C-alpha cells in the first residue's frame, strides 16, 4: 500500500509557506516557481485551486504576483488536501467499489475505515501554521 499526497498538494503547500513568510507582500510567480522548483506555467495550475478558494490573491503588472489571503493557523492540512485533491469520500470501501455484490462489505472494510479515519483525523488536527516535531520542516 502506498499513501502519498498528490504532487500539486505538496507544491501548493510549499507556495503557501513561501507566501506566508513574505509578510503579505506580493511575490512574483517566477520567484515562487523557482523556489519550489517548477515552471511558472505549472505554478499557475498549482495555485489556481487555492486562489479559487480565496487562500491566495493575485495582482498583475509591475510589483504584482501572489500573496497569502488567509491566516494559515486557522486552517488544517486536510483543508488544503481537499482543496487540491477534492473532498475525501469517507463512505467508500478500500476496493473503491464492492468487489463482491453479494457481500455488503469486504472483509477489510472495518480496519480500513478505522485507518482512514485515523489518518483524516490527524490531518484535520494538524494546522498549517504550526511546526511538527515528528516531521521537521513539513509545516510552516
């Protein structure tokens, strides 16, 4: 089993960290792209969902770019994951759909639900603006 965040979620997080550190000043897209290691074109795709969510604002022209529009301390990792990757479907079995229509639930449904709920709970309890002792350097 392989659990991993989507690359866009990780890049969006890195962009948010950079913007949060800029003291509400606009940061040029090219600067953000260079710092997170992607092209300026790809950055627009990474930032688009958090911009639509109102987390980032932008300004064009000289001195423009992106800036943080929220207090990261008021949001959790799960908020960001769901903005980028979509709402988590808490009702699905680990197989996605029932493999055996004769059975209501697969044999691993209960442990899967417990594990999924524990992971989601941890993501929900982890604010974007607090450092984590367990994972240094991953949170603002």
